[in-house]
C-alpha cells in the first residue's frame, strides 16, 4: 500500500508572513547567484538561491493571473518504495508555492536542465510529483532555463516590473483607460499614447507606464512574443 505524504505546515505554507522553512544564510558578497528578493506578490521573505529562481520571480510578478506566492514555505515528507512493504522516507522543499486569482494552487521548482537529468533527481521526481498530485491535489511543475529564460518574454516582463507603480498616477491611468475603451482594438502602444495626449516629465512617458500597470493588473494584454516597443500590440483582456 502506498504511504501518504505530509507537508509541514499542513496548509503548504501559503499564508501571510510565510517564510522559508530552510535557513536563509547571510548574504555572500563573493557570489552573484543568490540574494534577497522583493516583490509585491510575495507573502513572506523571498530570498533566491540562484539567478534562475530570481528570473522565475520576474515571470510570477508580471503574470496577472497569479495573486500571490511564497518561497520555500513548507517541507514535503514523502516515501519511495524500496521493496515489498518497505519505504524510504525523504524530504523535499519546493522553490515556490503560488496561488492563482481563481484560487488554484501550484508548486514550482526552478531547476537547471542539467540537474533534471541526474540519477538522483530522476529517482525522486516521480514520487514528489505523485505526492503533490495525489495527496495534496496540486500540480508540481519543474521549470528549466529553456522555459524560464524564453525571450523576449522574460525581458518584456522585466520591463513591466520596472514600470509598476509605487505611487499611483491616477490621472494617467484614468485617461489611458478612457482611450483604450474608445479606440479600435487591437491597437499599438504608440496609438494610445498619441490619442491620450498626456504631458510627461522629460525622459519618461506616463501613458506608457500606465499601459504597463494595466497589463500587470490584468485589464489588458500585451504582445509578449516580440520585444516591447511603441509598436507593441495591446488589447482588452479576454476580448
């Protein structure tokens, strides 16, 4: 009979103030692959232990379908059968647990492609996946650099994050919404900027920033398949 896995905390650790269950080491100034992360969707401490994990945060932050996420918020205790009626106990800490806006939950691991081919991972991965799917009713997804660093999507998401409001520009948002509601879609960023006619400080464009924030909020979609420019297409979400 298959042994049932458990998580500590039992709710997958997806709650406000959740922190990594693994000890966070002091920042190492001699390495450039780990550090402290900060994101408006993170519900607790969000260190990253590799640049690949950092890039995953960028994708999560820019995805309007994702409401929140937690970093390393629980320990999974699962079992690998060794012989008849015998099991080997193992533990696993996932990189990210996320909650979508429709309340679905998923568990994500960012792993270099090389490590996904090692014998140690190939031995454990099917049992980790089964534990999450069968015992906890959540999908477990391993993302490698080929998916995470797909361009120009990653660079576009980085641009969206850089434009996220710290202090909201209500006037620019209202005017940009008005233009999008009245103009024929799909259209270009350039067309919205030209129609809105909003004055901006030198070196910036308030309508461009408003467009990025509307995309982050899920009000509109932007074409992520091409590098962002003023000719980037936009349209209302689900239209």
